C-alpha cells in the first residue's frame, strides 16, 4: 500500500468517495489509515479561526500533526496526550533534545492571556523591549482589581472609578500593541478563556497560576510570570523544562453529593502542595464519561495547588458539546477530525500513576491554611473539634475561577431551593461570584441567581473578589478566630480576608451551600438532618443541575475591546508622578565577580508562598508600580530568628525593622543580600512581583531547600540566583548575622554546583554546596542582569 499525503484540498464532490475509501482503509489497517485520514481531512477542511475575535488567526493543526509525527518517529514509543501537545509546539522538533524531567524545551505557544494585576508589569516590560506589536494573539482581562463590598453593580462601579488610571493604561497599551482588552465586569480570565479561546490541542500561557483551567477543554494552558509572557509576545521561543507526566486514571462514575471538585481535593491530599512540581497531570480512563467539560476545568484549575505545570483531559464528547454551546461548532468539527492527536496513545507510559474510583469517592473539604490537608466531609466536624478549629461557619462563598460554571450554580441553587421550600435560609453569610458576564446573565435569566439571593446570598461582581483577598470583610475583627468555607482553590493564611486567624476551607459549591445553610462544620449533608421553622426535620437531597443551559447562553453585555488593525496612533502615557504606574529601569548587569559577603535579609521558617513574599489584597493597586509594591516584600514570612512576621534585625545598625525597610537600608548602604528559605519556596500564585521586588531592593540570591516551578523561573528571569542546598540540613548552618559568599560564578555552567562560604560572627565559617537548574540561556539572563536585558542585547 502506498499512502499519499493529501497536500491539496479535496473538492466537495470528491469528499464522499474519499470518506468511503478511508472508511474501508480504516477497517483494514486501523490507526495507520486513521493517520492518512487526519492529514487529508485537515487539508480538505477550510481554515478555522482560533476565536471569533481573531478571524485572521487560524488553528494550525497541520503543524501540530507534522511535529507529533516527527517526534513519535524519533522517540519510537507511544506518546501521552501531554507529550503530543507540548512536543507538537516544539520550535525544532527534529533537533530538540527530549528527556522528561531533564532537558529544556524551546516551544512556540499559540497565544498569551494576562489578568490585569499581572498585565501591568507584563506590558511595562513589553514596552521596555521596544517592539512595535505582539507576535501572537494576546488578551488582557480585568478581573483582579474589583473589591467585594456590597454587591456586583456597586462594587464594579467603584472599581472603575478607583482604577481608572490602570484600566486606561491597559486599554491603550492593548490598542497600541495589538492586544485584546476585556473590560472590568467581563469576568474572570480563566472562565473567559474557556468560553472563547481554549480548544483541544492549543498551547496557551497565562500570567496567572490557575491558567491550567483550560485543560478541561483539552488544552495545554500553563501559568507563567510576565517576563515569560513577554518572550512569547515578542515571538521568541519559550523555554520549559521537559515535564514529567503523572497519570490519574479515573474509573467508576460521579453521583450524589460527589462532584468534580472532590477529584482534585483527593489528588491534592495524595500529592501534597509540591507533589506535582515539574509534571503535567493527565487524566484518563472510563470515569471521564461522568464529568462535564466545566467539571474537568475545575479539576485542572486547582491542579496549580499541587505544583503541577498544568493538567489536561483528552478530547471527548463533553468537550465537543461545550464547544458547540459556546458558538464554536467549527472548532468541534475540526477537533473530531484530529482526535487521534487529542487523546493519549494506547500503551503510553506515565512517570507516576494514581487510580481513583469515582463510584467510591466521597465529598471532601480541604484545610485550613493549606489546600492539601484533605478530609472527607463526613469527618471534618470531629477533626475540627479535636483540633480546636471554630465549628461555626461565618461565611460561605461560592464561585471563583474554579467553580463558577452554569452547572455549579445550578447544583447550588437546587440545594438553596430545597431549604427555601422548607422556610430556611442560610445561617452563615453567603456570597456568589459569577465567573463571567455570560454566566451572570444566564443564571439571572434562568432564575438561579434569584434563588441564591432568596436563601441569603449576595451576588458579587464578575471578578476574582474574595478568592484573591479583594474582600472588604467587616463581620469579624482582625485576629478573631473564625471559619469560612469556599469553593475557591487556595486557602493560605490570611489570603481571603487578611486575617491570619481565619480558618479557610475549600470544597465544592454544593458542600459550601449546604454548610452555609446549616451554619456549622459538624453538618454532614449525606447523613444529617436540618430543622425547618415548623419543627419538621428533613434531609437535603443530593444536588442536581444541568451541565449546560437548555436555551443556550445569554452573552450579556458586550465587554470586549478589539485592538485596531494598526496601533501607530494609539498613545500610552505613564505619569511620572503616578502612584499606580511606573516605567521600568533596567536592572544592573553582573559585574563578572563572585558575590561576596551578602547579608542574610531573613531566614524564612516554614511555608512561604508568593502571598507571603508579595501580598495581594490592598497591595494589588500597586502592581504597576515596582517601587511602591516593594514595600510589601516578605511581610508575611515568618522569621526563623524570632518567630515573628515582618520583623528582622538590620545587621549594620542592630536596629529591628520591617523586612522591606531593612532591605531598603541595605540597598542605600550598597550592601547586597540573600534570602534563606524552606521547602517549596514561592508556591501559589504566578505573580512575578515576588521576584521583581527582591531584585529591586538589592537582593542577589534566594537559597532554599526547594522551589515552586513558576517562582524559580521568575527569579531567573529577573537576574536573581535561585539556589538549593545540596544537603537540606545545611539550612540549619545559616544564622541571621552571617554573611554568605557565592563563589564559582566565573565558571557558572549548567549542571555544575556553586559553592557558598558562610562566615559566622564568631569568626568560624562553613562551606556548602548549592545546586541550581540553570541552562546556558538562563545563565546569560543572569549575566545580562535579566532576561529582558538579554533580549535587548540580542536585538542590537
């Protein structure tokens, strides 16, 4: 048999006979003929736009198909779905060295998405690059700067007034450089991406750690810092360490009170907050049939909490239906033709395999203070009593980018309706955050929003709100112990309301609603009864809800701003006196010498997330002003020396002060410094401010037991040295009043450890080995002072 690659379009008249021939070939030859069909079908079908907003940018499955075949032939083994999509975006599929967990890949992502808090710094960096226009489709989404106070309409209007300068900057920068702009009120970035931009096989990078949400639609969507986004927008190949692949095989089916959220809550309990680091989590197995497309997105979204590079599901009929319901039937049809490359190969191997029987999975609730502390809902009351956690639920919060789909809202409303029918309302305060304008308009039309209001809920703006600390909470005082339950993804100390005594638990919207009605963690909806005002005892029946609206989605208000075809006339102004925005100055280049006698700014004890390093909440307003936001550097980190936060000793003066204050004093005195950290340093958000701030205030290195992936990359991008102890016990050798010299930098090379000389105040010293993960390109970033500096050097 001679197989011919169909490189020219088939006529419509010939298509029927062609399909009959392929059908016969498939019957005879199986997958070999299937690959012939994929190639010919792609050639036969007209170009399909990546989104309705970008008709000039087409889905390039041809290139993906070509790259996958090249790599499959080179590796000579079955490929996982993750590998197909990642390797399908290689810049050089023929020459790229590929070794999972070891080599760095040079990739060509299809598009970029930025939320408004991180877009400010990303666009400021892009402006500094001197480039005239973005090289790939890119969007900005205004979702982070809207504070929840009284309700959606009022909160949105206040945010527009307070953030006018920032919104104007982002809007004008988008117009000038060719970036689409989603106005405030449009919704949360990840929901907008799922509704409009994600599709099977696409590779998207986003400046938010929960970008993996798009994996629910068969996409590889990866959270990054702004400097990485600038690389892709500049048309430069983007680097990613070749990820391992963790397989999660799902069997059985979801039913009753168990929801998609319980899958990732269970996985988080298994893998912990760092168990997915350096890996893509790939779900597969017959259990997928019982999970909706938006449910898959929920699972992928919270995969960020296990440190995973991203998570992904294989293309199936649930995704097809979602694409069709969101106006993308042409993409669904194209995905059908290309399905062979949108599912894993039979016999592919995973670096780790987890199996979960959905029929046996019980509802879970995780927390407090960390998203991997998993409990069955049936046990949480007893655990809370024994642990001294407050049992009364003060506030229940549903929505967020993790759980704000039509299905989520419908299932929550079904429980609220049961309570209302018995004359009950929520005992706890209750808030509802729609994920997008489309979701808000549709749940209003279909009555869900009113049911949730009637049971005691307040419908907030289409924005992140309390999930990221944008919550003007007034029902408890700071320092008062209390419990809240949310359908969010993250529950670090003080994250939601800036109160370190708040015990936050994450669970499904259904369980949040049930616990808000009952008002206590001791309520198990599968077993316990509620009491109606008339004395009747009753049980809540398991939640129900349509996967997608029967009458299609109501798009609501149009909140999208197209960039003009040419941005030459658009003006982007930054007022030098602004307290919100500040143009960037290049960081200094490495001087060619070892880093001698660095002071220890702080030796961090225990968990140190990006929330600890660069707090959100009220600080979000300074995300475009590096000097101002640097005043929150490490104010949430616990000092090993005294067990206090934001309290360190200036080793030059002996005085005690806040971390950023002492850092500024060192910088003013020409003294460079290091931070010493514990395990999984920098977990959580993708915010690159946690790397920009130490660099801005004179930091040169961060030395830890281990790093979270995104933060480690962000530090490299800004010219810092993220280093790890070769022996984790060496953490204990460093004292607050030590100086540290990092030697061997003149021979800094990939795979070769550096040495640190620790000089103690008593005159003694220790020498220890420090490991790193720098490749040659990243070493050049360090030598140039930053990745942006290096980009500009290469332009000359």
